[in-house]
């Protein structure tokens, strides 16, 4: 049992990190007061942009094409999110409809561009990140084999981003202003703070981090753009709700979802789990989220002004 746990745990972390970044991006947006249901589409944009960049540069840059692809994916997600920001903030459009439009546009546009550029809907890259043990830390009993063995370097980069985001949102005056825009934007405006600029920052950060999440999928366990992120963007929104719109909460929620996703994928090769249909594992995170919403709806930590135009 221990050997099985050690073998599947790195995959659970690999599934967790893209969702963590995307959910963290949604946190920025919603804390600023803009509901962003377009995280799935923004992940796709980053996924595609990273794939094209790495495919075109890997022959000349080698492994250096991987961080370049990540940066381009982040930039593409941020730029694409400006559509949602403009519609939601400047035009005061319905944010749910705008986010849905982002998902539809991103799905169609990326597949069209992939077919135009590569001749098919897939863009395959020849290299990815090699998993390695973290020196010294991987030797720690119990914890080492689980968390520090066979890990991707992107995992640690993303965890640093998560930590810095927690500090920015909760330990700085800028973070206080950003969160206030999602609670009482009129009070923030009366203090002389530009609510529109703060909300633009939140939405662009959501696009950048969702793009990073899509890029991480590509260079870790996927290896090719295939036109879908398998619903991880929507699962990230569920993790945001399940985590009560807090950084530590979404870390726990995405890790929980990552474990559930991993078990669903490997259940048929684990004898003790073969008797349970894998579909039950796949729907389990969503069922758990619905139950959490029912149980904790009265104590919801959602920003009060999220989704309301200003």
C-alpha cells in the first residue's frame, strides 16, 4: 500500500498545481469584484500559446524553450483576459455571460489556429520537464518520498507564486485595497482609489495565472496541445468556492481535487479500487463541492460585491 501511495502521489501533485494556479487567478479576480467564469478558456489560451512557442523554438533553444513557453503562456492568458475585463468593467456587461463567451471563443480560436499552423488540432512538443528528487529533502522519512520525490521544478515555482500572492493580498496595503474593491467598491472610490484599475489588475492576474496553469499542463504531464484542458478550469472554480475564496483554502481544495483526479485515473490498476467504477471518483470532487455549498452557504466567504458592475 505504501509503495502504491508513493508512486501515485507525484501525479496527484502534478494535477494539483495547474488547478492551484488557475484557482489562485480566480481569487484575484473575484476579490477585486469581477466574477470570472472564463478560467477554462484562459487556461486553453496559455496552453496553446505555450505549445506553439516551444514547438517553434525547441530545436534552437533546447531546454530553454520550456521557461520561454511558460512566459508566453502567462502573457497570452493576461492579454486574452483583457476582453473579459473590458466587457465587465468598462461596458458593465453581465460577467457570467462574458466569462462564458471567453470559454467559447478560446476553445474555437485555439483549435482553429492549431489546425491552421500545424495541420491538425494537436500541437506536440518534443521535450518536457524531467522529474527529479529534491536534494536532501527527498530523504526525509515519510514526507520526503511523498512530496519531494519525482517532482517538477514548476511545482516549486508555482508554490512560491502562491506564497507571494498570500502576502500581497493579506499583508500589504495594496492587497487590502484590492479586497475592499470586492466588498465595498463605493467606499474604496470615496477614498480616492481607482476601482476600475484595481479590478483590471485582478482580472489580468487571473488571466496570467490561468495561462500559467495551462502551460504547466503542457510541459509536465501532457506533452501536446489537444484543444482541451479536461474541465480543469471549471474544477478550479469549484476549488475556489470550496476553499472559501482564501489562498490556504484553495490550496487544500485543489490538492483534494488533485488526489481525487489521480485516483480516478489509476483506479483500474489498483486491485482494491477496481470494484468501484472510475466515474464515481471523477464526479466525487463536484459532489463534495455541492455538499460544502449546502453545509456552509450561510457562512459563505464570497466577496459581497463580486459580480456587481461599478
